[in-house]
């Protein structure tokens, strides 16, 4: 029986990211992907600021940016057209639009280059966990053994169902058709009609994406089977019903549908089995947060699970994954619920939308919503202290370059402006930069591998306590 440290079910963005994070720590990883080939349809997704920062932390941003198109970091919340606030606290204050198959391929290639194994055409049929590990049975009857199993296998997650974890929430009440196709009428005619209808119907638009192809979004008549893609005829019918014309749409590149189902797993961990990405949470795509939320789950979980496998994790470290990420997902679910209400054509929600549009002229309101959508406003509960504690540290200037260049290996970092402190017995897990010129207004910070601040201060004994809390017993 083949044995691994971690088996990951699903090689989407969350699964591929998690595999790479684990490989940074020499964890033996196998990724099982049920699809034999990568998805072929080209759906554009957006990487928000925090995800771009995480890519920069691992040296991936330049590679990813080559394949994307930058756009301003504004107008995300319920498609309310407001510019991004000035001076957002990020070196990557933009949205990167990128084809989903491309970002998945880049993340999978990154994991494979680091040594992760990926098997396609493999489906988890069952598993059984014990005190020492998990026995995973595939659909063809093959059995594999690992110390941990992580379900990154989507909203219909087999791992979550077999684990018996509840997935409470609301089913889809509305559905939207989305696709890319060619049109048969002049661009000016389309633009005029879209402007007219867009005054009241925010779930309707046609936008040119290049080479005569348009992205088309239109409300569906009801809720269908999401496993079945819609037909071109369904698009034509809905376009005629809402716009009075089907714009002569033809030659579709891809067609899909999405609903507004909103669900959150009750637990992200049961023993040696964990959940991440859409297996842990689903919500409407409003604001473009889904892929980002899953990738950020993986960055939070990766180093903690690696620490458990490598044997230096403090006793409660792995439990902080649920404690930190479950509330983040709750907040995303709530803001997408709010956004869906604001997209309604009913008079009440439209009145609230007008009021919020007015309030977003206040910089503080606009900034709060952008920071929420882009995940740069997250603060983990790591204890009492200055506001920076528990937050991510931006990519500040340090001697010889930028902070994130020092985080490519997925280790902790002691950034020391006093030049008096040391990582001591934790130096096999935590790097140390003594730099009095670092652009910080505190003496020293201890950064976790995900870039969040775990400690602020200037006392070695206090630092040692926090090194133990996050990075375990020092090496002998």
C-alpha cells in the first residue's frame, strides 16, 4: 500500500496551493483529482490584493501577472461603481483578472516543481481514520495510506460527506447564466441596451472580452441543475425576456450557471481529516471572493499541517486553522448575502442600494468594504496587543529589497529593528533579519509563514514564549 504524509482530494486552486505549501517543508504529498484533463472553458477570475500578496510571498507573482490583466481595485461591492480609495495599504492595490484554467495550471505546476505528486482520474470513494493515519479507498478499489487527508474537492465534497460534517446554510433561490459567445449586432447597440437595463438590473451585462467575443451574464428563469450547463437557446430566451433581443448571440466559448446557495461547514477538522476551499464554504460569486478565500485557506493551513507532520507543532497549532478561517468564511458569506440583496430589482433593496451608494462617498466606508472584499482587513485573534498584532504585514521595504522576498521558503521570520534579538533554537524554522532601517513603527515583529504578525516587542524572553507558542520546542 502506497503511503504519504498528506493526501489532498482535489487539484483546484486550494488543493494545488496547499500541496505546494506542504512541499516547502518536505512533506510527502499526493493530490487526487477526479478529472482526467484540466477544465477547457476559459472563465475569468479575479485575484484580489491579499491573494496577490501571497503569490508575491512565494515568488509566484511575476509568473502569474504575465497571464493576467490588471484593473483598479474598486467597484467590487455589489457592483456599486465607486473608485478605490486612495493609499490602500498594499504594494499590489489592484485586481488581476486571469483565466481560471491558467491560474490552476500555474499553481499545479508550482506544486509539481516542488515535488508534489498529482494523479488525475482518481476519486476518493471512502476512507477510515485511526490514531496513526487515514486509509483512503479510491473508486477503483485501490487503497492508500496517509497521516492526514484534506478535502479540497469542491462544494459537493465527497470527503466532507463521508466525514459527516454538517453543511448548513441556504439553497439557491436565484440563478444566473454566464458565458462567453459571439454577437451579431453592432457594439454601440449593445452598449446602449446594457446601459438602459443596467439602471435597474445589476445581474445583466454584456462586455467585450476581445476578438469579437462577449462575456454575457443574464438572470435565469428559475433554479436548474448546476451539474448541467445551460444551452445557448436558454441564453437567447432569457436575453429576449429581459432585453427584448438576443443580440444574435452564437458560437459560445463556454456556458455555465451559478446560484446563490450559501453554506458553511460546521467544522474544518475532524481528527486527521480537514476541509479547505469550496469543500468548507460556498457562496455567490458576488465580489469575486471564492477562489481567493480557498487559496487563503491553504496558506493558513499549509505550514500548520506541515509542522504537525514534521513533529514540531505545538499541541493546539492545527486547531487554530478552524479557529481563524471559519470566522473569515462567515464574514464572506454575510457580505455576499448582503451584496445579493443589493442586486435585487425589488424597491426595498434598491432603496438600500441607493443609500449605500451615497454612504460609499465617505472614504472610511468605501475603504472598509474594499478591505473586506480583498481580505487585507483580516485580523486573527492571536491575543491582546497593538492593532498590527494578528494582521498581515504589507510588503514593506527592508535592506536589500522587499519583505516578501524573504518569505519564499514558507518559514517564519523575525524582523528585528533593535539588532539585539535572536531566533535561537528555532532558527531551523524561523529566519532572522536584523535591520534597523526596516519600514516599521514598532521595534520587532515575529511573522508566521502566512505573513501574519504573531508578536510585537523588544524583549527576548517574551519573544521566546511566542516562538514556543507558534513554532514549538526549540531544537536541542
